[in-house]
C-alpha cells in the first residue's frame, strides 16, 4: 500500500482529476472552515472559533460492464459545523461525514433522470479542478435542511419543563443584605 501523498496547496487548486484517477493517487488533508466564504453564510456563532474540514480524495479506475475503464474520484469530507438550531435558536454543532463518488466525464453532464438516480455523480473534469472548492461544495450539499440539537440545552418551548439552576441560599442572602443601589 502506497503512503498518502500530500502535495502543496497550489497543486490542490489545479488538479487534473483524469491523471489523478489513472495513477490511482490519494490525497488527504484539512482546510480551515473560516476560509470557505460560501459555506460561512450557512453557519452561525463565532466564526473565529471554527475548526477544520478533514478530507480525503482517492482516484480509481472502475471496470465498466461493457468493458473499458471509468476514471473515478472518491471524496470524503468530515467536519463539525456550527449552525443555528431551529428549535431553540442557539448554536448547534452538526456533524458532517459524507462520501461522494465522482464519475469523471469529458463533457458537460446532462441532467437526465438516469443521471439524477445514479449512485455516483458525473463531474466534468476537462479543466483542472480546484479541490478546495470541491470540498466546500460537498460540505454545502451535506448541510442539514433543518439543523437541530439532539437535545436542546435550554428549550424555549413553554410546554417543556425549564431547568432552573439552584442558587446557593447563602448567595441569595448575601444579595439581600447588600444596600440598594440608587444610580
Ligand atoms: Zn436546540
């Protein structure tokens, strides 16, 4: 098994995916989420605290039923994305763990029913591919339509019991003993 090749980011911005698949190359790395402006629009909370997306790209040649080889590229992305919970409106981390197989084609893919129902996705790889953009696209496609906490920390729904933090009786006493401020 060949070790994972890590190339310079400049290469990753202009990948020839046909060559990548022919050579059965593999690349892995991570990109900072805060450098993905299109994705940022869907996120909430403090963007300075954003982490990375870990990705892996694997080239392969798949045997076609009628003979011949189909160049493919498999992309896996993994990230925790802060989004606004649609139940309590606070920030909820959404775990993304997605894989997609691109069938590399040398034409603009047609939107046909067959294409829409295919397990893999046709990708026009005639021009060099910007892997950074491809990873960002994949994350955007993987975003949940209705982001939510599994369990909201403080439910706003009036029907839900609200947990009140119990204050120490000494702290309450201390506050009562302080003179009222008059400013
Ligand atoms: Zn919530």
